[in-house]
């Protein structure tokens, strides 16, 4: 994988990486408490067809641990500035979880920049119970309980079988999480918890791929179907036996879906749907 680089936009210096030499530009946005390396398994499998931009969001990884309230348009503006910096005019855009919300917002506000959109383990149209659960988790974070939040999250993110087979990876994830700044994590989590573009997704007009794990509680199949029903001509995949962290547990499956969808010559039919 390529070495990390740095780019400053406003008060934030973003840690980023460019991988691959393919002709198609692809921007990938990670989720809350994560980092650019979450995309490594997918990026390695797509490097022959794409030039892939991954980066640490503000408050995450090697980017500036800026304090205070975060807004989704902070993330959008920094993503676009970084895309401009690396020479991506129009690009394919993929977002995971919070990254999917950022990708939705970017596509809604700057449709001319996005060629094709990939929404992985992303939320939209939460019902009252789902809103209550995520706001309860936010309240726990804001009260200073990040450790208990993370321990409870592992079972939502990864299957028990995967955790048992990959103890070193799980330990690495725990260590990376322990390195997060609690205030930055909570600031980003507030954006995830309080943002919902369910009523606006019918305005997205670019080809869109939606995928989530069959057993994902937070970004569940019902939400994925809501997005699919709202976005004209979108394509839906529910990945059997998986939970939230499909980038970590199933990079092969995700890369296959993305590679086929984002390569128009391999994907002549825009409106296919697979449940």
C-alpha cells in the first residue's frame, strides 16, 4: 500500500493515501472511530482498476484531533477539498456507515462531482425505536463511557465466528479504538446519530449500489431497502450472515460488488436489484 500523505484544509490536516493506478478515480470514506486502513482489504483488490483515495476523517487516525462540534458539511467540504487536491474532478464515491451519510450529503449537494455512488452499512429512515437506541448510545458516549460502548459494539460489528478465528485482528481493533480521542469520537458519533437523509434520497440521480449485512442491527436491511426504494435505479445487496463491519469481515465480497458496479463495461444493466 502507498505511503500516507498530508493536506491541510482550514483548521484540519488530513492524513490520506492514494492506492492503485487504474483509470477510474474512487473516493472511500470510513465510519465513526475508524481510519483509512479500514478500506485496505477492498483497496488491495481494486487497485488494478481504480486510483483510490482513502483518508482519515477529522478527529480520526492521523488527521487533526480537532475539538468542538462537528457538522456533516465539515466532512463534505474536507472530502471535496482533498479530492480537488489530488486531481479528482468527477469521481466514484463509496461510504461506509457515517461515511455513507457523508457520501449521501455530498451527492445531494454536489451531484456534478459523483459518477457512481456506493453506500455500505449506511443508515436512512430510522424508525422511532432505532432513533432512540442510537441517541442512547450517543448519550453514553457524551457521558464519558467510550469503553463500554466499544465492548457492546463488537457483537454488532462482527460475527462471533470471525472474532474467534481472528483474535489478533480483534486485539488490533481494540488497540486502535483505545487510541481514539473520546471527545472527537463523540463529536463524530453525534453526526451519525442525529443525521438522516431518508426524505431526500429520491433526489439522487447517479447510479447507486447499496449493500449491508443481513444481521446488521444499526444499518439494517430494512433501511437498505428504504434507500433502494427511494433512489431511482439503485441496486441492492443484502450480504447473508454478516453484521455491520463488512469491510473487515468480507472484503472479497465487497470488492467484487464494487468492482463490477463501478466498471460500466462489466455492468450494462443499471436497474438490477438483488435481495
